[in-house]
């Protein structure tokens, strides 16, 4: 009886170590993913700012003659 109890304790301790190792690995993966998400969010913000500046420059540099509204002549 005592030998079976001792073996069960050893098995439970081994399983606990496996679970803790898997938890540590998952925590590391999550930390890496969180950093990657943060970098992507920053990159998206920078790209959107760059795009907005480029669109603003294109709007300001456009030819006023070509962007003027069409006129209608009345006879």
C-alpha cells in the first residue's frame, strides 16, 4: 500500500512539473506575441501617419486648374 502511495506521489510530482513547464512556455510565447502585437500597432500607426502626410501633400500639390469645379455656361 505504501509503495503504491509513494509511486502515486512521484507520478503526481512529475505531472505537476510537466504542467508548470508547459505553463512557463505558454507564458513566454504570450509575452513574445504581446511584444509582436505592440510592434505591429506602432508600425500601423506610423504607416497611417505617413499615408496621411502623403495624401495631404498630394492634395496640396495638385494642379488648381484641374481640380477646379466645372463651370456651366448659360446662353
